[in-house]
């Protein structure tokens, strides 16, 4: 069978299963059973299917994922995150669109201590959205920042998906985690600039300057008590990796232990809350790892069918320039992000993209950060952006899905702008890892 026909059959069947609303893990398993029988050798192929599944989740590089997710789950279930939001709310005053800015700043802080994008959006949406709508914020000004800042969680460590991407694409996980910091902060700054600019240009979108006339101690003390310790956890996690004191896995474990200790010190940790956090961590991690099991064999089937080598050879024979190849890969990721989840995006494209990255000599950390930005955009793009549905689930009943889409649109444009900026200025992704960890 020609390589292009094998690729068409495999991806066509996978797309059909996705459109039938079959969960990604089961879609991959269904394709794998047939593909293993046809291309990996009948019974021997099915045995290899089982071996691949065991080997894929036995990788030590994947162990930071549950620890990073646990950090966010503990913060949200113990209520520590809500105390941090209140502290940030007290600090920010006399800013147009103040609560929208509070949402962005709070989400950025949580991005530095949480590996759960959905949890960040759900928490901010359930806490801030009703109050913003009650005060007269336009739905776009209320929902847009909350939806958008959830995606930044993917860029700023700890990021479970960055760990997964580094593991699957053979990119240094430590460098990739650090490389996302500058683009993530840049994205948050652009969000704040957009919010303030829109509130100034059209005051009807948000109430006039809102502020609390609080004394100095009441304004700053909650920040020192509830926000600074959380940021110190982020510093410890990153510093441990940068200094070589700990591997990414050990740093993630250190961060998880520190988060639990902080919640205990605040007297917010109970056994029931800890069990809810552990159950949430197990559920999210299980979904990710289950998809990995299915997708590992899928990548191997693509190789044995000749689809991977055939595509790479066709690109090489076409003598396409690096800029055109990179643009094509980014466009593919942006389109895929509209329809499939982020883990599936990685597992579908990396078997093809990784050889092309090596062939064209792209910096792997730079490419990994670009990949993360595209996945972040996939969370915001209709029709199936995960954070769009998360926002709809916590929004009041009168908010329509069309309003959610409309609220996210400006932030998708800002995300694409950051993607283009990082493409033309690779140092935004590579400078910090090189400075902290050496060239």
C-alpha cells in the first residue's frame, strides 16, 4: 500500500471516530487494533500493542504530570486559591476594567503553581464572572479574560502538557518548561493592555474605576500572606531544575509537597479535601496516560505503514524552505486545535513533525514553545475549544455559546500575534533557558 494511501486510511478512520464523539483514547485503540493486525504482523502485532502500552506509561519522564496536576487540585479544593484571588483583588485599584485585570493577574499567578488549565478557568469563572456581570460588565469583558488566561497555564511552569510534549518529542523538559515563561508573561501583559485599552475607549463595557479605600496594611498584608508563598513554590520548582539540584520529576514532587504544606499551614487542609484533590488528580492523569497508551502504538503503525517516512521524503524531495515548512506545521496545529484535544494534537502530529524539526535544524525548545502556543490557542478556538465549554458550564444560563465564542475571539488574535512574534524572535523562547542552564 502506498504511504499516502496508508496515511489517508489511518487518519480518515481516526477523524471519523472523533466525529462520532468517541473519546480520543478509545478512538486510538480502535485504530490500533486493526493497524497492529495489518502492519505489525497479526497476532505478533497485537502482542506488540500490549508491550507498547506498558512501555509508554512506564517512562520516568512522565511522572511530573500527576504532581503538577496535584498542585492545582490542592489549591482549588482547599480554598487557598480563593484567598489568593481576594488578596490580588485588594491590591489592584483605580484600573479601568479592574475585575477583568484581576482575572488575568490571578490566572497568571495560578499558572505558576497549577498544572490544571480547566481548573483555573472553572475557578475564576465561578468566582468572578457572576460578580462582574452583577456590576454591569459586558459579557465579553467578563468572560474573555477568564477564558484566555486559562490557556497561559500551558506556557508557564508547572505545565503537565509541556512535560508530555518534551517527553514525546525528545525535548529537554527543563528547558521547555523555562522557555515558556517569557511568552506566557508576554501573553498576559497583552491581555491586560487589551482590557485597559478597551475599557478606556468604550467605558460602557466596564464600570468606572472601582477601588476599595483600604489602609496600607489591609491592602498589602494579604498579598504577603496568601500570594507570596505560592510564588515562592514556583521559584523553588524552577530553581531546583535550573541549578541541577533536582530532575523535573523531583522538582514536581517538591512542588506538590510544598503546596500541601502551605495548605496545611493555612489550616485549610482536611482529609476530605485532600482526598478530593487526589481523586481529581487521578482522574485527569488517568485520562492523559490512557490516551498515551493508545497513541504510542499509533505512531509506530504510522512508521511501519510507511506514512511517516513517506511524508518526510516527500517534503525533502519538494525542496521546501524552512519558513514554508514551519508555517505549514503551525497552520496544521491551529486547525487541529479547533477540533481535537491537546493531547491528541501532539500524538497525531509529532510522528511527522519531529523528523522535520531535525531535518531543518529548528531549535527544539523554540519549536516546542511554538507548539505549546498553538495548543494554548486550541483551547480558545471554536467549535470545540475546551475552555469555551468550561466557561459555558460555569456561566449563568442566559449566556449563549455564541456569546462565549465572541468573548474569546480578541484573545485568539492576541495569541496568534504572540505566536508570530516568537517565530520572528526565537530568543523569547530560548534566551531564558540559555541564561539559566547554559547554551
